[in-house]
């Protein structure tokens, strides 16, 4: 079935969802006190270095991971055992940042989806619980790692605590990973296993360094902004056909990761209008990396949440005082209310993704003839609560979608009088509750 809308019709501005009562409930239950308590507990393990003590009950990474696991188990019991908790481990025997064979252990909490057609679709959120000091090989010195990355780990724990009591169509995976500071070891293993098992990870985001709001250069406070790093065309030795076509059609800023960044920005506007979601067009900070990187490298859409300005005197530093300046990643430097804000943003994005339909498949733009209309087509979704599809578009020099038009329950739609030469297009699925999927950039087809 094909439908069309003429240029004489009213061109809709980009629509905003009405807020979801379920997300408002999650917001009300997220506790800054709980987040602070978990960050301070993690900082009290003396060090959580990946190769540190695993036998002590009070210090080292072993004590830290057992404590996180026990907390996840408590959340599971409170959810009626719906949250499925497990360790995932592997042995690393040869790595430049390891001086001995080391078992890397992730703590996983899986909240299964409840809709048959959606439960195999998975959304992963992570923080890394290992820490370090100035010397990346030093596994005995005091390394509280309060911001890097007890803040992200505590955010994931709070998300698991609150969201595991609710039901979502798709599956959510809460993950505390190890080995980040030694080379993204825990996340790399998980991503590789996911790829080999052909898991449908529709989106992944990591929370890494989300607790500082002070700009060290001038002491100004920036608690109303968060960075979301979203990769464009990856720096591959040889470009895939998909990436070649993105470049050929001017869609280099419409990769799945950047569509996810747009989605996060949109949800932020709806639920947290006082928080500026700054989508950064980079994979990560300049020549740096994080636990989303292994997912991107294996073809999964993934982004990173980080505070707006890192405070380098407090990151990857021995705890010490020099000329009256306190160095080190101490819990007294964390803005706990800010961590709560970023946790809420994560919750809104996760809940919206997990209840929305899957992204439309096989999205195309008809190039069979030269014309000033634009026709898009796609394969139908399978969700029983699907309402239809929405066409979105924006000028080629703009970052976010500016216009949208509901196409209805069809698989082909023409926007009359809007030329594909002048605009970039996307298609997203919409359910009966007006939950929208991230948009999909169309590939040229002759139909």
C-alpha cells in the first residue's frame, strides 16, 4: 500500500512524545542517597584495580565485584526474581597492561522483555567498576575511583534497582564491567560473545565519568549539560558497502550511533528540558576510548555518556597533595545530584527504547526517476501494538530532525514537494502509545 502527503498539507514540526507515567514513576524512585551510598562504598575498597586482591572481603576488586553481585541479587529478590543475575568471566593471559594472567569478571543483570515479538531485542547499559592511579600497573595504591567510574557503576546499579520492578517489551541488560582501564577487557569479551551468538543488541550505552560538574580551568559549575559521544563513519581500512553509500548520499552523520544520539537528545528534551544533551560527533574524547567502543567495532549502535568537563587533576592520579592542590579521584569531589540527573536520563532513554517498536527494516528511498517528491519504503514491523510509521526530515546542514509526518500503517509513503536533494530523511516506527523507535536512514532503491 502506498500513501502520499502533498506540500499543500501542513508540514508538521518534529513532534514530542507525551511523557510516559512509567518513566515518571522511575524518576520518582531514583534516589540520590542510594547513588551516593553506592559510590562511597565502591571507593572504600581501597583499590579496584583489575589485577588487585581477589580474596579479601574488604579490599580489592574481588571484594568489590562480590558486593556488586550481592546488590544485584537484592534487586532481583525485590523484583520477584525477574532480574536474572550472573557473573561473566574469562581469563586474560597476554595483554600489555597485565603483568600476570588475570580473570576479568563482569556482573550482569538481565531484565527479560515481556512482549513475544520484542524480547529478543536487547538494550545494554554499562559502567566499569575497576579503578587506577597514575601508574596503570599499580594494583596496591589507594585508588578510590569515585568518579572514574564508581559514578557510572552506581548509575547502572540504581537503574537495575528501580527498573527491575517494572515490565518492558524488550530486554534490558545492566552490566558492571571490569578491565576498562587495562584495555576495555570486560566489554570487549562481552561484545565479542554477543556477536558470535548473533545477539540482537539494538543499542548500547556506557556511563563513564559522570560525576564532576566543575570546569578545572576557571572553577565554573556545569551541572546542566552532559556529553553523548556518537560515532560517524568508522576509520576502517576498507569501507563497507553501507558506509560507502552513506558517504555517497550525504548521510555520513546518519549512522546508527548518531541516530541513537539524536534519539537520546529528543528524549532529553521531553523528560529533562533543563539538561542540555550535547551530542558530540566523535566516537569518544580525542583519541581516547570507552566500553562502548568494542560494541561499535562489532557493528552495534553504541554511545558514551560523560560529564561536560573532565577534571584531570582528579582522574588517573595518585591521591596526594601538591602545593596545596588535592589530587586523586575522591568521593568528596563527586556531584551526587548530577549523577542522579544522568541516571534519570539513562532511565528515560532505556524505558522509551525498550517499550518502543524496533527500528524499521530495509528502509529505502525511491530513486527510479528524477522528481521533486520523495518516496520512502520499508518492510513492516511485527509488533502487535504497532500504530504505524513516521517520516522525519531535516535540511542537510542541520543536526536534529526538524519535521515529521505520520504515514500510517503502510510500507510506502510519498512526501510531495520535498526534494531528497535538499533534505535528509528517516523512517521510525510508532506504537499505539506513541512510543517511537530511533529513525533509520534510507538506502537508495529503484522501485
